[in-house]
């Protein structure tokens, strides 16, 4: 499991400021779309605060993590808003505008 977690961290590090990705996109890149929950577990256990921007990972609908590991949902919301991402009702307002496209980068 540790190897998968490290792969998750490597993928999340690619997401630039002002962009987000989803648990499902990360699972897809890992080669198995069923690993979305494992991605969530990895991010919750993230030992690299400040290095791995786990706050940039949201649900497939743009929802924030209710149990964000580094201070709760309000901290995740503030971190994303500080990067220019608009959040309403604990969701990214326009996921299409802010979604990072791994295939193009």
C-alpha cells in the first residue's frame, strides 16, 4: 500500500496552483479507476504537508473533503480560494475551468 500512496503523492505534486484534480482522475492515472478511495486514504495520511498539495484534490463533482486532513473543510476551502479557485457551498463552482488536464501537460 505504501508504494501506491507514494505514487499518489507523485501525481498530486503535478497539479499546479489554481487547478484541481479529482480522486477518480488520480485513480485513472494509477491504472485502476476503482482506487479512488485508496487515493483518499493516501491523501488523508499525507506525511508531506507543504510538499504534496492534497488540498487540490476534490470529488468528481468538485466537492471538498469534509475531513480534510490538515484542518478540516474550511482550511481546504481557504487554501483553494487563496489560489483563485471559486468555492460555493463547499464545491468548486466551475470544475471545468479549474480541472487540471494531465493528458495535456
